[in-house]
C-alpha cells in the first residue's frame, strides 16, 4: 500500500475554499517497503539525485509485455524506469486558452527534458462532438493547438463527444478511426490499456457510458480482468467524470446535487469505482469539471490507496461550488492549465501548471 504523500504549493491560491487551499505541505508521509527487494532510493535514476536523468525514461521497448518495464517479466518493476507525461481534459474549444495551454505544455516538457505522452480526459470537441472522421474540428480543436507537441495523446471520450445529449454512441467510431490518420491522437477503442511504459499501466475508461448504464457489465468485466492481469507497480485510470470534485458537477453519486436520477447523478460511475477501482488503482485522473484539484480524499487503503486528481481546465474554467466540501491539498478555478506527472518505481511526482507555464503546486505519492 502507499506509504504517504507530500505536497508543496507555490501558486496564488484558489477561489472558494478558504480552509483547504492555503495548505502548503500539510500532508506528509513516509515511504514504506513495497516488497520488491530494491535497496536504492526509489527515485528511478542512477545518480541518486532524484532528477530522473536522461536515458532512463525512454519507454525502453524491451518487449517484456507485462507492463512493468523490467526484462524478466516478474512484475517487480524497473528501478531505472522513468516516465513523464501531461494530463488535461475538457480542452476541445480551439480557443486561446487551448492554444496557451498547448504552448505551456511544450515549454514545460522541453524544460524538463521531454515528455513521453499526454492523457486527454474527454470533452475533446465542444459542444456536440464530431460528425465524421473528416470533421474539420480534428484540425482546429486538436492538431493545430498542439502542433508543437510530438508525443502521443491517449484519449478518452467525454459526454460532449457523444453530443450535447451525451448518448449519440455512433460518434465513438469517428474518434477511434481518427487514430489511423494522426501522428498524435491515440484511441484504439472505447476502453483500453496502455502497458508500454516502465513501472506503470494506463486504464482508459468510458464513464459517459457508465452514466447511462450502457454496457456497464462489459466495461466492468474488462476493467476487472485488465487490473488483475497487470503486474505494473503503478496503475493509473483515466476517466472523464470525477469521483471527487468541488466543481459544479460535484462527486460521483451526487452530480448536480441530484439524489435519485442515476443518468444525472453518476450513481453507476460511483458503483464501478467503488467496486473495481478502489484498492486496485493507485491514481485516477479525471476532467468534466473545469478546474484543477488535488483531492485529499482517497479510497481503498488495502493493497493500494487510490488517489484522485481533476485536471479539466485544458482550455477554460468554471467556478467551484463545494457542494460536497471535499478537503483538498490544492485547487484552482481561475485559469486554464494542466498536470505534469513523473513516474518512478516507488514514487509518482505531480506538478500543476497554469496556462503560462508557471508551476503552482507539486505533490508526491510514495510506496
């Protein structure tokens, strides 16, 4: 299980939560033994200085197939493995905010020595999704804003990708097919795994289908099997809808403050996370609410403690509501931005950036 978390804030604070957003390193933990038998400092580099130095994070392509990046397939992880990626969602406007965030990602990734990929957390095309694989929105709301970026984007569907009514299921095919026409866009199916990087595996979900209880059994069976078969030290789920959020939509099971209508309140999203994600996934990255939040609340705590981050300010913001008053390490609803994530064998390091590339908060999860 996770030994703890550490966090420090360097930004200007946030709106709407006077008791939680001024915290600076208020959650600290110590690393505990994870049973992998390593004696190093756990930072994933060979110099012991924690900088993830060049040469150890290339996604080594060793073909071990178990997703942990080590060559013998025993699932204990790669002490030299290092992965860096960015996470953002709700970006599909083609507006200045999206262009600014794209430019900031390029600057921050360059300054850090490069990023391996991005995760794109849904609502990829406002307001009604795309109408064909040739839809010009693929160009104006994806390719052009991110023209400077030369790494893959692993994409999940959001509610707006299925139309404003959020259940035009045929629209999925266009976003999946576009994978064949783009050097960046990667969406092989409605849900899928990415086991190709050292010490981690991604589990991309379709929570809009869960909202409508559409193919829930099939998706949950896939997720349960994929998690059970994964030997990755770190398991990271990608969802559009958040589990915890102080934004206008709120927490799963209580979206919009509606207690009884499951297609609105996200009851099925909550059930699937409770049953299949908690205790089996280390980190859940979500969008839907247009803010950036490092939630203090977790779930699980047995084999794995599950942490929750919202990074849904890829091009715009909406204000906090705090309907559920979730305690947070840090949150912001004032400017667009993104999350930077670095994964090593025994540590996940995260940094929140605004649209100008200013780092506002950093936080670690350690095993």
